[in-house]
């Protein structure tokens, strides 16, 4: 992660030089010079990776991180101050002109100070003979030795008979024994580090059934830093070659041929334990002959891509232990299969719960507890600090094994993974929100989104999440109806790893106590119960770029603890995510300075506060995502100035009131208003004349998601207005209609690009509308929720040709048989849920 710090600072400086060229004109040369200096620092950071355990190198790296952050702060602060000066009227500019000149001198002095500090770092490198060229040759040897040491330590804690693996081993063995296809086949065991993949493979390898099935068995430990020749040599020794016979086999290709020769004609089982990279398979597979005799290769890995790449015939995803299994494993280790004393049971069970079903953590914890006094006093101490004990030097094998997955991540994925630490334990993370936060933080780089043929930033973020899931670092909690990940979780021990790594690099700090002033990180996650804003009114967080708040509902009604604190402590913020903080006061004028803000989420009490807040939001020209929620119904009007925010991509306006069907309205559009090219998501908006005018004139040409709510007053106009809206949105993929029942029956009105339609809280829906929706060429998901269909629905062959998901829930119809689906309808349906409420009035 250290590598990303300087890289992010460089990219931020480069981006500002382009996007804020007018604001930076007076200091452009100095910033370019500073960027060039940091480029050389970046080279040193990347080349020092293998020697960061050296205290001197670590100190130099930490100094470089501080300099990179300082450079970013100076430039971002300058942009804020220049913008403040330019926004003043003529009198204000004259009055503050002296201050502005002083500010220019101050920025020059600060940049010169930073450059002087960089020169001192270079001098210290030379003084202590720290040469970047020396590092790269030592990386592989050090990492290989570290890996071998970790393997030895891991074997010390492996269990011969781990509970919960009987079903798992039987399942895999049955797949190894399949006789349908006698060709050589691959079976994969996938799971998070420490889950017991190697233990399960050993149990299978040593079982009597497998010994009978495969007369020839060999085991190869691969690891992340494997060396082909050493692995092949170990296989040859297991195949019975003497040291004398192996002595002349120095060439890798000859070794492969020898392995193939020794195994030829035999029915064999090869275990390749802990594969990380696909190139391992490329290098080894030719050494294993395919004699069409039912031979098998069993692979264990943390990386799902290995299974796809090797074309595995079966992939077994090893689950976490259940609570009863965790407790049994703990007792086996601590009490040698005897019963736990009753007075210690509650403490012991709490300890095992903290391991969240990870066998390695349970075994290591149990080994530590077994050496302690078996008393309530001693167990109580451990119970509340399980993660801390597992991170201590004597027991760090758990952290070290989990850290292997983090170390193996590509550089672009490391900040995305560490960011998961901002969420509380066991938190179910919305993937959609997470991806937008990643984008706002700058983890999805602009260069990847550049051309019109490139994927959208959101699509790249989804891909990054998929890669973390495939590497067993993120758990899928729920999936969307289209199969994508809807919510996810991270194991508590991996979360602890995120927090530990983040703290070392000042990347992020989780605050669970009342005083957060002592922290010095770029991102602050508040996770405690109580008052919302405990920090003192000072500049201690002037460097922070993000504030995310989690916890129970809090009320923000004290001006001294409100917007003023945001201005002073997070004036350079890119992210403000104030979950469950209810705002009872309008923002102050100082909030206009938050021009770096890209993501804003908050909950607001009433109309006056909402409309005042929206006026201030119009100053945040970098804003990408706006997520506003309302405690109670209030009349909301989006100001026309908001469409001048050219970076705006997503607008979400939500009421907490259940079954509320009205949305926000829009101000009158001014003549000559420019298009909002980047807007993709708009909701919840009232379907009225003004909304229709905006959408009908092509104001949002790239809109892909739209939520429309019923208009106040007459509903008979809805049909005509909806038709005008939909005809102009040729890129729309997702449409949600809330409280709207009058829908045109002409399928040509709907954009052909639509893949998902949700109709909710409707009354007396014409059943012919279902037939209309059935004609849409690319519709994959249809959801009808909480409403009434007046009549019978008949779906005929040829309707819904692309539909995959149909949900009809809590919908009133004449009876349960009111919906007829003929054969040939929905040929690609994979999930159908129909819950109809019989109602004779329909």
C-alpha cells in the first residue's frame, strides 16, 4: 500500500494541473517541479519493496509518505483559497488582495520547504548507503525464505483430524472417484487463507480409500514464491528417485520428462497445494501424463481464477466452521477432547465466536489458551481481546498467512481492499455504495476511463470487487437478481489486517473512542455510540480527506458542533458519509469551501434545511455522488444551479417514510442550459411537467437509471408525460416507477436498451401492460411489487424472450390463477417468484 500513497499524490497533482488550470496559473511551474521530484521518490518506493524490514529503509519510506501527503495538502489548500478569493465581489477582492498576495508567497515557501525536505531524504539515502539497485535481487530470496518458514510454522498448528471435514472430504473423494470420464481431470479446493484447504487435502491424500484408488500419489507444495525446479525435485524424490539419480537433473525440461516417465502408465493422484498463479499450471501440467486411466490432480488455492484456468471438472468451496464445530475444535485442542468445565464455557464460546469459523485462528487461539491458567479471570482477559492476542509475535502465524493474500494483490487492488476496514465488524456492505466510494477516493484512475470505448468507472469498480471475491478476501453476502454481488462482508481477522496496514501508512483510522484528535490519517471512520461530533474545534484533521460515520441514530442540532467542525476539520474532504445522522440545522456559508467533495451522503429533517443544503451543494463542482435522505415528507425542489456540476454522476433522493410515492421536483429550466453529460442515475423524481421538460430536451443524454414517482394531484396526465420522458432516453437500462399506474400500451415508447423494470405501489394496473413489457427486446428483469392488477394476464409464446428474473410480490388479482403463462413464454427464465393476493374486486 505504501506504493500507492506517492502514486495517488502524483496523480492528484497532475489532475489538478489539468482541471484547475486557471486557479493554479500562478504556481503552475512550482507544482510541476514538485510533481517531477515526487516521480523520483515513487521510483525509490517501488524498488525498495524487498528491503522495508530494514529500519533505515522503513524510515526513509515513511518520510517520503509524509512529504507526498504534505505536497497534496499544500496544493489542495491553495485551490480552496484561490477559489474563495475569486468568488468574492469586487470590494471583497480588493479588501483581501493583500491576503491573496501573502498566500502566494506562503505557497511558494511551502513548496520550497517540501523540495528541501526531498533533498534531505536523498542525502540521507546516500549517507546511510541505501541504494535502490540492491533491493530487487534480494526480494525473491527473502520472500522464498519467509514463505518456507511460514510453511514450517503452519505445519505446527495443522490438525490431523479437524472437525467438520468429514462431509468435505467425502464430497471431494467422490469427485475424484468419478468414472464417467477416465481422462486426466483436475479438482480444486478453494477458500480463504487459514480455512483448512491444506488440512482437507492431507486428509483426502492419506485416506485409505484414496490410497486404494490411486497406487501412485505425490504431494507438491507450491506457495506464492514457488520455484519450478525445487518443486519438480520434490516430486521426483516422492516418486522414488535416489539422490544419485536426481543429481544430474539440473535442467527444468529434463526434470519434467523424468516426472512424466516415472508416472507414465500409473493411475496417480497429484496434489498441488497452494497455487497462486496460473503460470504455475502452464509450467507443470505437461509433466503429468494423461493415459486415460482415471488419474487426478487435486489443487488447493485461494484464487478462483485458478479453477477456471485449469478447467477443473469440480470446484469445492470450503465453508467456514459452524459455531458448534468451532467449539468442538477449540475443546479438542484445549482439553484433549475432554469436556470444558461449566464455569468456563461462556468465556470459551465467546472466544471461538470471535474467530468467525476460521479453523487456523481457532487452533492457534486454543494452543495459546491451553498454556494459560484455566480460570475465569484469565479467560475473561483473553475473551475481550482475541484479535490482539492473535497478532502478538508468538502467535502471528494467523496474521502472516492472511497477509500473504494481501501482499499478492496487484497494486491497484490494495487500497480497495484496505478501504473495507472503514466498515464495522460484521457489517453488510452495499457494493453499489462501496464502488462509488472507491471512485470518489480516486482508486479508479481517470486514465482507465478515458476513451469512449473504455468501460465506465462503475464497471471497473465492479470488476475490482469481483477480483477480491475471487481471491477469497471478500465474502458475498447477497446477490442481485441479475447474479451480480449486491452486498458483501469481510472476515473480522481480514478487517483487522486492513486496519493494521492502514494505520501504518496513515491510509485510514477507525475511531471507536470519544477523542479522535490524536489520529493522523487521511480517512476517518467513526464507529462508536453516542454524540455525533466529539472532536475539539481545531485544525487537527485539516489533512483528512474522508469522514465516514457508523453507529446508532444521532441528532445534529448544535451549531457549535455542526457544519463549522466540518469546515475546520475536513475542509479538504472528498467523502462525507454521515450515516444515520439527522440534520436539524442548515449549513453555514463556510461550507462553500468544500470544493474537493466528490461523495456526500446525509439525512435531513425538513424542507427548509433541505433546500438550503441543496443551494450550498451547488458549489461543490467536483461532486460525483449525492445521496440525500429525508426523515419526513417535505417538498423538495432541485435547484437549476445543480446541473452546472459537470462531474455529477449519481443523484439519490429517498424518503424514510414507508410506501411514500411522491418524489422531488425540478426548478424551471433556463434557456440555453447545457447538457449534463456525466449523469447516470436520477431518483426519486416526481413525474411532472418540469421533469418531462428536462428529460424531453435531452438534458441527460447518458442516463442509465431513472426512478420516477407519482405526481401530486391528477394522475390522468401520467400516461402522456411518461411517454414523452421515455422516448428521449435511448441509453436507459433501469427504470423504476413508484405509485404510477397509467402506462402507455405501445412497446415502441420504451427505450429498447431497457434491461430492468420495477413497478411498485401501483393501483389498478391495466393487465395489457404486461403484454406490452413482454415485447421489449432486451428486458431481463421485471419486478411488480405491492399493487393491484385489474383483470387477467395472459403471457403467450414469444413474450419476454430475454427475461431471466420475474418477481410478482404482494400483488392483488382476481385469484391465484389470474396470471397465465403459456409454453414458449420466458424461454430463458432462471428465477421466478409469484406471490398473488386473491381479491375479487380486481
